[in-house]
């Protein structure tokens, strides 16, 4: 679905072209951090850190990763979040 008008789409495209690669990276990182925070806030408060990491990863990546990758991520130490 695309509900963006062609005029607005062109403005967004022009803005992206004007950004440096560092700017684009910062914006993408900020958007990811926001999405992760929204997902984290939606989870039950009583999850263990490993359960929370697993739930966030599964919500963000769905079926894109093999189960072994999710298990390794859940078992990995808390990386500053």
C-alpha cells in the first residue's frame, strides 16, 4: 500500500538525496531505536532479559532468521540496552 502523494514522495526523495551518508545512517539508526523501544514497551514486564531479547528479535525480524540465531541472540549478554 502506498498512500503518499507523488508530490510528497518527490519531496522526501529530494531530502534523502540531499542527506550525507552519515545523516542517512543516523536517521535509520534512530528509526530502528524507536521501533525497538515501541516493541519493548509492548512486552510483558515480567519477562527475563533473555526472554525480552528473544521477543524483541522475533517481533522485529519475524521468520527472517533461523531459530539458532534467535536462541544465540537471546542467550547473549545484555548489550547496553
